[in-house]
């Protein structure tokens, strides 16, 4: 029994680099294209669904720490990744990834949670402007009369729910496409996987 539990933990730790690679490959590409979305948390959400929020949070936080080498702004948002994993895990424990409508609702909720956590960092630390595409929207709002806080919050309220919904849908469809035999090996999160109709 102990060997089986140890094997399961080793297996979970071994897949963390996969989640990090997903986050960085997609996120850095989108960032380079200056799109007003991020798509840098698909791995975080995916591995939260499959392995629980702690593994998801580990994937997200490590992604942004490692990604800081290419994009120095990322480490400032590690708590946002933690929040995404926590809210996604809470939703998954209630069947929030069982159907497309539920996934969309989960994405919207995660989006608002991420906005609440990241908006103060953008406004207070970066003066409302980062190297992301959404800063174009923020700059436009400032030019039309909003102050920095109003512009950042308004931008986040519009962009984050869309971004996180797209990421949750991507994670959901990836999870649905995985072989049942692979899902069955993730012993520590079988309850989450079954609760969301994946196994």
C-alpha cells in the first residue's frame, strides 16, 4: 500500500514539468503576439482538474517563476496562479468541469477572481502598463479620462473572464481527450476526475 502511494506521488511530481511546459509555450507565444488575453494558465487548470488544486498551484507558480527568465513580469503574478488553481479546484470538487455550460461558468468565476488579485499589482507596481496586449485597452481608457485604477479594473473585468473561460474550455477538452487508462493512474484525484465525468 505504501509503495503504491509512493508511486502515485512520484507520478504526480513527474507530470508537473508537462504543465509548466503547456503554460509557458502557449503563454509566452500569446504574450509575444500582444493579444489582449493571456492563455498562460491552461496547464494550471488542466492539472488542477486531473491532480487536485495543490498540483495545479505548483504548476502555475513554478511556471511563472521559471517564465520570469523570459518575461520578468511573470513572477509578480504567482499569487494569481495560486488563486486560479484554488478556485478551479473548488469548482472541480463540485462538478464544475462536468459539462460545457459549467466550464463556462467556472471560467467566468475564475476570471473575476484573477482580476481581483492581479489588478492591484498592475496598477500599483506597473502603473497600469505591462507588456501584455491588454495594456493597449488600459492606455486607451486612461486617455479617455479614467484614472489608472479605473482603467485597470475596467480592463480586467472585460478581459479576464473571457481569457479564463477560453483556458478552462481548452483544459476541459484536453482532459476529455485523454485515455481512460491514463486518467485511472492518477489515484490521488480519482474522485475529482469521476465527479467531472472524465473517468
